[in-house]
């Protein structure tokens, strides 16, 4: 049965929220339930189930069904639902971004795409807010769902960070979800076991387990060997076989290292999401690829990361069109925001050529 989130009429469960009649009748204000749950959410005047909880359930279910329609099975586990930004650099102040299981963050250079990814990850990594607040005050609220709705309000002032979790001040927030940030600005050596462990925030024993399991699911990585702190890979790319190791630099196309890293990250995200909500963010890693190669990489990631949430920064209209079933955070919608600060850092992005073998796996 279809149930209203805000009441259809004044005096109904959860009230009208000040919405006009046409908005209360819109699909955005509805949630599909079985008969028993439809009755339950309206019992006790709607006080047992808040508007925020119903919106969270609706978004998670819609995200699950959207992925299921595209061949990705997803359990009802949890997600980071939204981030509201009251104060931050660039053009982000005064904005709210709703998130799904698969997300594209789009916008022109300098619109704050990279900054937004750091703010999303700041609940698990508050040092991001500490660093950003050195140049401007930060005031954000992140809402997540596990399956109950939680919200943490975080403020940063001159490097000092404070939190209010579910309306209660706390000295820190025990990590509600893990954020894995893969940035073009900080390259990781894939032949170094300690470097990969630091990137994924796991110990070296765990990263060994991840590496040795990759050949089971990858059509590109055929073998992985770990010798103390060094890692070697046997790779098949564009019909050629390469042995990648620290003592053999330059013996493979330069982009292959990035593609292998994505295989490593995808296996980690898929496994870790089974035990803890996991959010994988790719910042700048796809910009060097040809559009068709980006399609292949995103299609591979969509399947490979499983239960993990995924956000990819892209400024390509073709990517947005091809992955229209992903949630879109378009930072250009308010490119002339009155609070724009011309002194904000510039977000430079360069797209270069690449190789594409059309195999449908991670390709360069």
C-alpha cells in the first residue's frame, strides 16, 4: 500500500510539514509499504516513525531497487543519506546533498567537488574538518541510516573540531562508516605492502589476504606474489602479459598501475562492506581515461564493490547520461551562489588521452 510521509491533510500523522497540497500528493511524499507496516507507521499519531526515518527507508529501498534492476543485488544494510553544509569554503555553503548507493559528483573546476568528498568522509576522518577550518569555519551535518537514522553535526573553528551526535555533544564519533578515499593527488605505490595497508586503513596481514584473493575475480590480474613488504603482479592487458614489481619500473603502460589499484580497492570495499558500512570515493582517478574506458571502469566498479557505497567525481555529461540511475550531486546548479568566495582554492582537472582495448574490465 502507498502511505504518506507527511500527512495528506492537516491533523494527520507527522503533520503536513508546511507543504502545499500538491507536494503532499506527489510521489516524493509517498512510501510503499505492506499493509501491516503501512498501518504501523501511522499509529500513535505518527510519533513512532519520524519523517527523517521514512525518508531514509524510502531512499535506501529506491537505491536497492535501482541497483537490482541493473544486476547488483544489495542487502538492506545502510547508507550515508545526506550532508547539509551550513558553512564551508567554495560554493558549498547553504546546500544539502542527498546520496544514494551509487553517486556521481559533478561540477566545473573550482565548484568544490574535492572538498565535498572530504566533508562526506569527515565523520570517520574528522581531521579533514580540522584542516579545512584553518582557512574558513566549517559547519556541517551528516545523516546516515543503519537502519535507524543518525545525525552528527560537526563544527570546525581554527583547527578545533566539535561534534553533536543525535542531539548530544560527544568528544568524538565512533566510526559509523568507513570512508576509502582514492585521490589523484596522492598516488599509492601498488608494489608496496605498507603503502596499500595505509591507503585502505588495514594491517599488512589483511592486505595480504585481499591481494591473494584478487585473481579469483579479476580478468586482468592473473597472479599476485607477496615477499615481505614487496608485491608483484602478473597482468594481462591489451593482449600482453606484464610482470609488475618495484625492481621493474616502466615495464608496463603507466595507467595499468591505476587499474590494478582499482581492482585492489574494489575487492577490499566489497569485503569490508559485509561487516561495516563502507563508502568508496574516487577523486580524479577517472579523468585520464577516454570516455568509453570510464564507462567500462564504472560498470566494473558498480558490480565489484557490492554493498559498499560509491561516489565518483566526474565533469563529463556523457558519464552523467550513461549512469543516470546513479544519484547525482550537481555542484553547478548554483554556480552563481551569492556566498561564492573568489579566494577559494581552485580545483584543477586535466583530461588526457588513454588506451582502450574494449574488453569490459578495467581498461586504460
